[in-house]
C-alpha cells in the first residue's frame, strides 16, 4: 500500500494529491457504520470513493479507491455494501482491493458475482490474487473458461501456472470447449492452447497435455 501511494502521488497533480490526503484521512478516522434498518448515512469516505474518478482521473481511480478501502480498514461487510452500491468501475476497485483487505474466503461472493457477469473489466479483476488464493478448484476452472468465453487475456489470471499445473480436469474441460468451438466452425481462442500446455505435470515422466483440436485461425 505504501508503494502504491507513492506511485499514485507521483502521477497526481497538486489538487488531486490534496484530495487524496483528505479522503484517506477521513477514511482512517471513520467510525464503524451501524448495520440494520436504522443504520447511519454513508460515511464521508464512501462518498469520496464514488468521486475518485472525477478527482484523480479515470486512469488513477482504481489505485485511489484501493487506498481508500485500505485506509478505512474495510471489512467484508463494508466491501459487500460498497460493491453492491457501486458502478462497474467502483466494483472493479473493490475486487482489486480484496487481497489487501481480506485474509480468508469471506469475500468470495463478490468474486463469484463478478464472474457471473459478461463485463470483461469485472471478470479480469475477479481472477486476480484473491481468487487464486481462495477459489475452490471447480470454481477456479470455470473462471479460467469464463476468461476464454469473454476474451479476457489469461495473463489476468493470477498464479495461473501453479494452479493449472497437472490439472487433468481443467485439461478435459479445455479440450471439450475447443472441440465444441471447432465443431461449430468457430475459432479456438489462442489462449486456450497456452493454458492447456500448463496442465501437463512438471515431471518428465508425466503425460503430456492433450492437444486442442485444430480449427479455424484464431479470431472471429
């Protein structure tokens, strides 16, 4: 977080830096927001979270929002609320913040929600380090396939080589998907063969990963 703050401040103008200083101070000083029907209005830092794109610029909004969440020491409950109330770009920032804020699997419902969408911004953010650490194997395999379905580059999938290594079930799913695409006369995504090659065990004696069926050139 300290390194992120330094990089962000180096890129921001004076007014944006001043806004960030004030917003993170407000986040650090906030009290817990009561839950339930009589809960208090949203704390000021949550309003600042929404305006980060306007204050810092769209290219810096994710970093500013992650810093706000960290300064507020946002709990899984708070993250779920901010995610539910946010726009797509605000939800993306929440997903980016998860590995810095939640040590266990409590925030997996947010990842699962993002993976049910077809918004490539959310899908790419959902397969980051938090998903790599906490998604169950079955759900993680489907997340990889979701990237192939939606055109999200597999470089977005955190820790892909480790989790794919020796995964025979992932290899089977990839092969089935490639066969379906080929049978329908559709292109097989170029990233599929790359992921498939990762499923072969590292051991020289292990079986080689199966080859995806040949088909039309990559691209629609």
